C-alpha cells in the first residue's frame, strides 16, 4: 500500500464515503480511513433508514442542496440493485402555527415544490393509522421519502473502490500533523501523507478538530429509535408515508413499515450528552428510551403501539444553531471539514460528497454553502478557532 495520496479522508461514513466516491470518479487518488468498517452501528448512520424532505423546515436555504442530493441519490440508485430510495412521500404535522411547518410550506412555495396542506380531519381520513384531534394541521410532500442509509454507504464504498479509491477499515486515526502543503496522518500501525485532507469523522469530529488547531462547539447526543409491531393494512410503505411531527415541546420523526419490519419512530429533541468513546449502545438502558416514543404512539398512532420489535442507539453531533459545518479550514486551505450534521444530515450526504470533492479539488464549490461557514458568528461565539 502506498503511503502518499492526493487526498486522504478521515471518516468514511455518510459524508466521507460519498466524497470518496465523487473524488475517485473524477480520477483523484484518494485514501479513506475509518475507525470501523462502514456501514456500521457505532456512528450516526445506522438504523437502516433516513427521511429525505425537500421542503425544509430547518430553512429554505437548504432546498437547492436537498434537490441536488435527491438527483444524486437517484443516480446512485441506477448503479445498484440495493434499495437506495423509496418515494413514500413525507407527511409533516403539528399544532396549527408550528414555525417549522410554516417554514417548510414557505420553502415549498419559494421553490415551487409540490406540497399539499391538510387539516386534521383530512389527515385522519387519508391515513387511518393517525388519530389527530382538532387544532392540528399538516403538509404532505409526495416527491420525497425514505433513504436506506446503510445501503447508500455500502454502494458508495463499492463504487469508490471500483474507481480506484483505497479504504482502510478498523483503523482509527490517532494523530495529525498539518501544514499548507502536506499532512501527516498517524494510525496505530502506519502513517500516511497527503496533499489534501477531508475530515468527516461524525461524532468524533470534535476530538479531531483539536488536532487541527480548532475548537468546534459540537455537542454529541445519544439518540434512540424503536421499531413497533404495527398492522400492515395501516402502516405498510404502500399506504403510509414517512413523517415528522412538530409539537410545542416535542419533535418526532418516523417511517412506515417496510416488508413487515414495523413502524420506526424516534424523538429528535431528546437524548443524553455523551462522549462517543464512552456511549452506552444498549437500547433500553434508560427506561425513557422506549417510554418517550411509545407515549407518542399512544397519543397519535395507537394501532402502531404494539410490541417493541427492536431498538437502536445512534449519535447526533449538534452545532449551536443546528446548521452544518462544511468549509475549508480557516488557516489551511488544503483541509476541508464536514461536521455537525445535527440530526438532519443524511439526506444531504450525496450532495455534501459532491461539495467536498469540489471544495478540496478547486478550493471552491458551485453550491452555496455560506450557511455552513466554519467562521459564522453562531460558532465563533462558542469556539476558539
Ligand atoms: C437516530 C438518528 C436518526 C436520524 N434521522 C435522520 C433523517 O431521518 N434524515 C436525515 O437526513 N438525517 C438523519 N439523521 C442524521 C444523519 O444520519 C447524520 O447527520 C449523518 O449520518 C452524519 O454523517 P457523518 O458522516 O457526519 O457521520 P458518520 O456517518 O457516523 O461517519 C463518521 C465516520 O467517521 C469515522 N471515524 C470517527 N473517528 C475516526 C477516526 N479517529 N479515524 C478514522 N475514522 C473515524 C466513524 O467510524 C464513522 O464511520 C439521523 C441520525 C440519527 C442518529
């Protein structure tokens, strides 16, 4: 194995593996290094599925990247027999007046995205698996749906290797020496050098940032999801959409049952602060792991509140404003950083992979990534870049 590469990518998960593919496709000599064997259950991409929404409650600035990402996922789908995307549609609902939903609706208007606005009666009658009282409303986006995150990473991995990328698995990067022209990347057994570096280590980015001379305000959260026994007649992918729910003090998201796997549900705004090296990955270690999500089912989807089939633990890496960090290093323009995907990043992984490949190759990208600047005030006030 060679010891010098044009680009080394530290962290070959959602963002890093996609970047590795787009770089190797353009002929760049790239080495991906991962602490585990992606896709795997130790980071932020496990649990089979992720929602992709185009109308975006987190801010209409995300829409162009969401649409480009969808195009790239569709392209990836053509390269594999694995399922990458299913167009189940995504329903959002909450109390009438939810700011998140208002922004999703405004973003759909701004970008002419198909979106149906519905009241609680219309939601209840169209999806009898949902029981909403009066005073709720929703929006349904028929063009969006569900990504199969582990299949996506597996496919990017296969295609990147076919294009000549090298991948080192089960090899944590333990130290870095950086400078404008050449970086030295140390693992336990070997060291490598590269002209350019992409750091996309998910929940471990905070630890690696310190070795890049950065202090990024990243908060790692333990998150859980559960799969529940639910009748196919009401919750199968053919009849039930992906969904998100914005309530005054609670945010949930969920997935229809694919081939009898059960209805999957998670709570977005609940989780424990953790060190990624010390996280307890056993679902149910805290009684709230199941209680918080079952309580939602009892209220709004009672027929899906069957037995728990399985649960899974995963990690969010949050920034203070919950926007991503995708940028070049403030001092070293041969280093790109992709971090802080704040629990809503997977849908963009294809687009972020493209952005990173352009950024590290040309020092700039055709996409507008100003929202994700590493020197934005929301980060600077909390960090010591
Ligand atoms: C429960 C849950 C539900 C979610 N739901 C959605 C959703 O519906 N829609 C959506 O868009 N997003 C969702 N997300 C968010 C999304 O999954 C993440 O934003 C995304 O996976 C983050 O990608 P990443 O590349 O930063 O991290 P990862 O995919 O975890 O990749 C980071 C990689 O870096 C490697 N690494 C770490 N340290 C080192 C090191 N020192 N040396 C070498 N390698 C290293 C890790 O092994 C890992 O493979 C969800 C996340 C969770 C946890």
